[in-house]
């Protein structure tokens, strides 16, 4: 089994190759290393190897793990990539640097309030339920553009882009392309899409952030992936 440095180099190499091959903007594709379910000891080698952008899907887990890790690596950039309940918005604003999962009016309002209280303006992504799956979080595609506008102009959030998790078991390319179209219509430039199994396709469709977990850290128990 290869070490953290080798895995990072391999994934970064694949990101770079996909980016060059398809020749699409953006200038940079950011690697969000998804460290959910892995403890701080498992994350440290990736920090030591220079990775600074990480994704977590649970507020409590991230709070415990990253209060320790941030003491040694104050320049980490921590993204919330899992669903957020309004009653955890305060903690989320304290723990995370970027919230990728804004998907409903109430959450947008509460996040705006908590950011004002904390005197922070965190960049956020609006999560789109791109496959319109009942079990998945995200705003419906048909409502996404208007929702981005309300997040910006009613709530004053700093919406930088859109995020999606396409349906399992079908080719993701058309979903990524649709997210890109929605982002263009909404006037936002960043696209968080693509995971271990499909990040190269996402890059071909214009991803600016790919969220890679198992290809870096190894397999997780199945029940923790959603
Ligand atoms: C777990 C997770 C990932 C990473 O998935 P892998 O297939 O392990 O790369 C990416 N995005 C979200 C929202 C996740 O919950």
C-alpha cells in the first residue's frame, strides 16, 4: 500500500492530466481531500505531504478532529460537504471555512445570521439535487438559479458556486454538464463535482473542485458514505 505522499502525487497527476487533456477552464482544479471517518492520525500524513484543503460531512466529527489538527496546521481550508441542519449552523460557521451544502431558504437565512454574529463571510456553494432523487439533499435544478439569487440578494451570502452528487450507477457526465449550465446561468464560477470514481469526467465538464476520499485514504465502511 502506497503512502500519503504517493497517493497525493498520483491523484494530483491525474487531475493535472485531465485538466490539460480537456483544455477546459478553470485555471486551477482544487483537490478537496475527503477525510470523513478517518481519524486525525490517518489525516496527518496528508498534511505533512502538503495537502491543505479537506472535506468533512459531519459537524461534530469535524469539530473534534480539526480542532486538534488546526493547532499544528492553521492554514487548512476545511469544507463542509454533508447536509447541514439549521440548529448546527453556528458550530458549522465556527469549524468550517467553506460551506458547500446550502440547499434551502431556512438554512441560508440561519447561516447568514450566524456569519454576521461571528463576523465572518464564508464562501458557500449551493448544493443542487441534480438527479432529482428523493433521498438526496439539494435544491431542485429548476429552482437553483432563483435560489442562488435569493441567497445573494435576500440573505447576503457569498455564493461562489454550485455543488452536486449525481445519481449512482449511471454515467455522470450529463449531470456534470447540467450543473455547469446552471452555474453559468446563475453567474457563479465554481463547480464542486466529481469524486474518486469520476473526477476526471467532472474536470472535463468544468469542475473547479473535486472531492476525493477513498482514492486517497482507502475504503470506508459502506454505511458512512452517504
Ligand atoms: C464521501 C464523499 C465524497 C468522497 O467520495 P469518494 O468516492 O470516497 O471519493 C465526495 N463528496 C461527498 C459529498 C461525500 O460525502
